[in-house]
C-alpha cells in the first residue's frame, strides 16, 4: 500500500512561495534530511526533505484517494 502526498518544493529563498509539484506516491513517508528524486517537467530532480505534514487516518476507517500528507522539500539539483 502506498501513501499519497503533495510535494511542495522550495527553489529560491525560504521567503519565496513553495511550488506545488503535484501528488506523488510513497511506500512510506520520507523523513527530514532524506534525499529523494522526483520527475517534474520531463526531468529528474534531486530534493532534500525539510518537513512532512501528515493527517493520520483513524483505525478501521477507509482511506480516501486524497493526499494524506504535504512533503516540503528543498530543490538541490537536476540530473542532466
């Protein structure tokens, strides 16, 4: 089972607004400091996780298809 989350990317200064890169599926939520690769606009980008905001689901409840987390990451580069 996967967890869906909205990926919010910081590409400029911390005062700049986050870019919403859309919904991604994860096998488990990443932790702050983790480095991930994400496909965006036809390229592979490297990101470092800053924080994760998640909404737990009560036991026995159906899990909806809506994203259950916002993953905030800092853009650190792109693969050529």
